[in-house]
């Protein structure tokens, strides 16, 4: 089965046949007129056969009358009018032109009559059925020996699907641009040299630059040059393996003010990058303040011989402060111990105190609970601890976890014991003196 010729091949053969027909029309052969007419007829038939087997409409119109000398049958499908209607109605094309395109058509009709028609143009048409379509017309002006336009030959192609796709793309681009323009996220587009080719209003506001000023700059111009952590960056090298860069940076604004940002850099194309940045300056300030307070809390707990841990209803110890490791004689351990490990360090006689109080807080709304107990360290040394625990609740009212504060009260307990011992010894001395006095 022979392969169907492509559209380009058909047009090429079509043009060749038309040239051949013209050559034959200009050839005058008196000796063999019958043979010449036969050849002419063959090529004409071949031309019309080709034109009637392509999707496009092919036509020839005389000028300036606008009378159709030929129009291919595809006109019925594209325009809704039959070839006979075109032949019987000069300039029928005027009925087809949409009001949106009519002034454009009139302008190009004048150019056509003067012999200056463009190679192609696009028009919106309305079919006989009322359906709106878009067409592209390719033009070839036929002239006499004085260069006066005699006719126009054209190929009309239905480009409605392309125009609809263009319109959807245009609306999508407009929607995307509107989103970027109004987005609170700072958005930058960079070219292959890492220069800014687009910045949205939020980005300008963040750095206090006007758009035109940023478009003269590159990415490294807005990085804090004194930050040794990153200095300058080659985005292409960072993303050459298709990676995505997501990290914290310091931008330098126009007024010299540093802005902390969380930066997300992605490749759009081989030589285009998009940067999304979120201002985290306030968060960084809060983090620093929190770090200072946390440090002060740790120092205060260390001085007061205090620590804390959190424990879930499933008896998983979630967090464990550093000072508690010292209380329990645990060295070199980074993760909190398991509940059973913690319980093993508690004096055997006091383990029930821990179990009962934790269980009570997980099942009741008991509020703050405080209790004392002893540790028996592997060395045999006894320590005294004072626990205060509080429930933290979920939104549904169930206990999420307990916060337990531990204070080492060994020194206090030893002082209390020493005071008791001194009191007991003093009482013994008093008793001896009293007996001696009575006997005397």
C-alpha cells in the first residue's frame, strides 16, 4: 500500500502543476495543437484532483470583481456555502467576515486591489450555520505584463483549534501573572547569568528597591557579603544535577538592612530559574530570643539543681533535660532513657510512688501533683528528688503528655537529717542532765 503524501508534498506538487499549466498556456504550437491541448487538460485535471483531496480550501478569484473562477469543494465544510453559491455570488466572502474582523478585512482588501496584499493574514469568520471559526489565508497575486493585479489565488486553512489553544494559553498566562503580581511571596526570575529578568511587587517591597533597579542586578548583589556561610553562590552549579535548593539566606536591602529569608530555588528551563523567598526575619528574632531564654532557664535550673522531662500516656519519655542526666548519674547518653530504665534507678521502695502518681494524672484531672522519692545510684549512693507534674491536654480533652519538673533536694534532705540528728542528740543531753539533776 503506497504511503499517503504529506500536506507539504501535496502543496509542492500543486505549485509545480500550476507552473506547468501556465507554461502550456503560453506555448503556441501550430504543428501539434491537439497534443498540446491534451497535455494541458491532463495537468489541469491533476491540479483539481489534488486540490479536492486536501482539507484546506483552494480558490482563485478575479480582481477587482471578486468573482470566483475556482473554489475547492472543502468550502462547504469550512464556510457552510457550496462552490455553486460562491460562483453565483461575487465577494461572498464579505458575508463570512465576523464584525470583529471586518475593518481588518477592508484594510487588506484595499491592499489586495493595489497589489500589496501580505503573504498571509488571519480572520475570524462566521459560517452559514452561525458557528464562529478562525482561518488563515495565504495569498498569491496574479498580475498582467504591466504588473496590474488580475486575480488572487489563495489557500484557506482552519486554525480555530490553534487560536483556541492560544486564547487558553493567554488566559492562563494572565491568570498566572495576576497570581504572581498579587502574591505575598517574594518571586524572582533569573536568566542563565543569574541576573533578574522579573521581580514581583512583594520582592521589591522586601528589598526596598524599585523594579527597574532590581532588573539591573544579579542574585549575588542582594546576598549579605559578610555572611561567611555562603558568600557568593553559583545557582547553575547547585542545580546542575536537577536538585532543588531550599535554605535560609540573608538578603541585603537597599537601606543596608539585613533580611532573613527562606529561599526555594528551582530550574524552570535549562537557562531560567525561579526563586521563592519568605521573610523569616521576625521568626529569627523570636528564635534568638527563645534561645536566650532557654539558655537562662538551663542556667537557672542548673543553679537550682532542677531539670524536666515530658512523658506520654504510653509511658514514652519524649524529652529529657541535660541536668537530669547528672541527677541520675547517666553519662554520655544523648537520647532520653526509656521509662523502665528511669524506674530502675528509683529506689525499689519508692517505685510505687512514681507509678501511682503518673497513672493518676493520666486518668484524672488531678492538676498539679508533687511528691518525693529516692534514687539508688549504681554506686550505692542515695539521692532525694522532688517531682512536680502537670497535664497538657489535646483539643478533645484527653491528656497529650505530662510535663514533669524534677528538683534535686538531696542537700536539703541531708541538712534536715543533720538537724534531726542534732535535735535528737540535744534531747539526749537534756535527758541525761535531767536524770542527773533528779538523782542529786
